């Protein structure tokens, strides 16, 4: 591997990590306004906050689900006759084949929506907002608020699903490329027309990207956030101690 190619791969790896950090930290803020209300002699509400909707709500779970399901036919392959139609079909669902890549991407997109629908319920969020007097400016509380949140979540989940699919399929693209010869009628023509780094890959001898990179970057980001929160707690604890000492001296 030449030095120019090595530099290009290092730059590509840094760009992929930067893109993962950018998307993982990305979210859409939905502004929520709380109406003023009087309880006894005190007035509550009147503040403005936001609901952060993450672009990648499902995290790495959709990639794990999709890869686990596609690994199931490979376990059944030794039990099938090599010349049978079922054996040939299972042979197409293995890493590096076009059908495997298409099913992999489709499974990631499906499980992104499926897992997001399980862990986030717009109806519950809208109902809790209505109970505490919150509303989205310009949107009627209740059902219309739930539909508005669901529309935003559907759009940003599509972006997150495409991002996960690209990151998950990138190692296969770099190692072996996209096997287009399996396409009927136009497969051989596309294989001869497109550049070799698309159809044959870059023959990278090491593996990066995919599920492992998502997990590593996610764990690193969580660790940094926990360290920052601990530093902030220590800062406030020290501030409160100094305040108490000064108060005692003032007495």
C-alpha cells in the first residue's frame, strides 16, 4: 500500500469519525411554551423550553438487528444441498453479494423506524405537555401536537437511517466493492463501465467503520459527557463550599 493511498485512507477514516460524531450529537429542537398559571399566591409557567429529538434515536441497535437476522441463513447453509435452489438462494445472502447489501440496508432502515416507534411515543409526550400547560407555538395541543412531533420524528429518522446504512456498508465497499454482476441484463455492463474502486473495492487489509466504529465513538462520547458532568458538579460543589465559608465568617 503506497503512502498516498495510506494518507487517503487515514483522511477518510477521520472524516467518517467526524461525521459519526456530528450526526450522533445532532438533534432537532422542538420549542415548547408553558402558559402562566396561578396556584395560590404564586404564579407558575410562562417559560420556554424545547424537546430535543435526536437524529439517530435508535443508536446502533438497528444495525445489530439487521446483521443478526441476515446471519441466520448462513447458519442454515451447511444443512442444504449445494445444488438445490434453496442452497443457491442462501448463497446469495452472504457478505459481499449485492442481495445481502440490499437486504442489509433495507433492514437497517426498517429497524430504525421500528425501534424509534418503540422507545418514543409522540402521544404520551403530547399528553404530558397538555397536562402541565405546555404547547408548541402555532400547534393545537393534543392530537395535532402528537401528529406534528411524529412528522418531525419521521423525517429525521429517515436521515438517521440513511446515515447508519452508509456507515454500516462502508467497510464492505472498501474491502470488496459492490458486486454488480449479479444484476440481470445490466450487471456486466455496469461492472465494465463503473470505476474499479466501486466494483472491486480498494482491497483494504484492515477493518474500520460499521458497527464497531459506531460503538467505539458512542462509548467515547458518553465517557466525555460523564467527565464533563463530573467536572461541572465539582465546580458547583466548590462554589457552594466557598459560599458557606464566607457566610460563616460574615457571622
